[in-house]
C-alpha cells in the first residue's frame, strides 16, 4: 500500500512538473506577470518544438498569450522580428493589430488608428482573391474599431463600404463588421445570471437588442444611397437576424417593420435578409427563428399573413419571463403577395389582417408589437396554418 501511495505521489509530481514546464502554461504565466522580454526565449523555443499533432502550433500558442502585452514597448519589435522569421502565421496578422488597437485606444489613439489601418489594408488586399476570403472575415468580423465605437466614429468605414472602387468583398466585410454582434436573449440571460430577476433579464435583453437595432439602422441609412438593396442585405443579414432572434421572443420584430414599409427599397431588404441566411449553413444561435425549417420556410421567398382577433385573452403564466397575453391568429403562407379579398374567406372569425412578412417568426413578433397593451407582454397563438405551396417546390396547398 505504501509503495502504491508513493508511486501515486511521484506520478502526480511528475505530471505537475510537466504541466508547469509546458510551453503554453509558461507563456500564460509570463503574460500574467507582464514579462514581455521572456517571450523572445519562449518563441525561439516554440520554433524549435515539434508539434504534438495536426492541431498543435507552438508558435501560435506563444503569440496568443503575447497579445495580452500589446501595450508593452517590446510588443511590435518582437512581433516584427518574428514576422521576418516566418513565425507569425497569416491567420494571426490581424489578431496582432487588433490586440494593439485595443491596448492603445485610450492611451494613444493615433497609434490605435494606425493598427486599424493595417487591418484594413490586409483585408483589402485579400478581398479580390477567392482563396483568401477567410482573411477578410478574420480581419473585419468583430474588429473593435467597427463594433466598439460611437456611430459617428464609423463614418470613415461607412465611406469605404459605400465606395464602388473598393473590392466588393472588402465592402461587404466592413458592413458585416459594423452590424453583426452576438446578442443574448432574455431567457438565456435569466438562466445564466441568477442575480437577475425575470423582469431585469427581459429589460436587459431588450435594451441590448434595441441599441444594436439603432446602430444597424444608422449603418443602413448611411450607405443606402450608394448601394443596391441586394448587396446591402447580403452584407448585413447576419447582424439583422441576430437582433431579430432576441426581439421576436420579446414580442417585437426588426425585419417586420421593414416588411411593412411603404418604401420598396426597405421591403426588398426585409425579404433579402431572410433569403440570404436561408441559403447559408444553419446557425445554432438563431435556429429559433425557423429559417431552416423547410416545412415552414422554403428556400425561396414566401409571404406570411396573420388573421387575428383584436382582443387579447386574459393574462396567463408564461415561461421564465412571466405573464403573457395571447392573441389567437391564423397564419397564411403564400408564394406571392395576396389581395385582402383573396385572404378574407380563409379568415372566418378572425377579422383583422397583417402582412405580408418574409418569415413567420417576424410576423408573430410584429403582430405582438402592434398589439401591446400597457406593459404586458403579448404573444401570438396560431390556431391554424394555411400553406400555399411555392411554385419552386410544387407543394400542394395544405392546412395544419
């Protein structure tokens, strides 16, 4: 027994020593200490280290930790030295300048802007090359100068996005960077942050989504005179549907307002946003919108109408966000726009009508938003769906 125990201690000690001497662990400790000078030795060691497997990259591991010291005077001299030796991969170049931008923004704004310009130049150079599209996304998606600034500070980047002489994918990357932000819905906020009440989680989610919606409208309105609606929608769809994903459960719709607009350009945006993401891979974060549920939302454009009764039912207990009033409705999905006269016979007992909208979720959110009574939440309860098959699939009309 004593021998076994001694062996266990020795194995544990060896494991601890191995862990402490591991390159990544030592690089992390050096970053926490603020010891920039030692990274020259760590990177040289990394360059001489044989990767443990296809996913192991010793130089990248050391550099990732070194990014925490981007404000150190040694940061750029060391990085430039490593670039010359080929130790900084192409996929990390923008990460270097993004880290420096964040570190210097409050201390030395001109230096921060110089790093932003480096990022723009890398993305611009990569944009025309189909095999380097990944670099445009790596450089511009979530770039701090596109997301963490006041809208007035976006003007230089809006000008680039509107400039027809710039590469088209570069312009699209800028627009995506300025409008795409991960947002957390009220239900998840409530579950992840026990200190929040249901009402506080709802209010916080609504504020974050509303702020992002305001920012997005600013970007859309700024570049609209210079770009086609199809391009603008394609470049901003991911961010718009992120906002929609949070607002719809709260009884609102960003897309729905555009669909209702009397402006054909705004109507085009509404359908193009939905169409753009329907054709892309599924995104788990926004699956709740039903974009990839082909039983309801085919790949092509569809037009959703809701017939409803104007009176909301008495409050009922509703999930984690408290009481909610229910509006009974009939949903109608058509492959094209319908006249009120053709819809009327299908809506017996449900005299009011809204639509069309490009997505059933947006139709629900917008009807709830239009039906708000005081501070009570409103949700739509579909009693029936009437599905007119779109011409592209040859579906027969059906009811659910």
